[in-house]
C-alpha cells in the first residue's frame, strides 16, 4: 500500500491535505495546527490513519507541517 498526501491549504488554526493511493489524491484530511489532532477526514480507513500519523510525526520532529508525505508498506 502506498498513500500519498499533499498540503493544499494552511491557516493559523488548521492545515488540510489531499491524499490517496498513488497519484489519485481524492480524499482530504484536516489537522489542528496547535494540537496536531485530526479534525476532519473525508474517509475513515487504515490509509487515513497511516498518512495522518506520518504527517503528525513529521510535524512533531520539525515543528512544521510538511508540504507532503508518503506512507508505503
């Protein structure tokens, strides 16, 4: 499984990513920029959880939300 995400929008309170399998980024998730909590996701699946955790770990490591992320297993 390969899940790809790209940041599409960031404000003072949230960041939104388009994500999906390969190049088909047909789903979205939104993360709270202060807490790193998942605010909203267009789907509830293992792919959603895995790419969210990848983005959150990158944010925790650098203090910045990455422009994109890839999870492969």
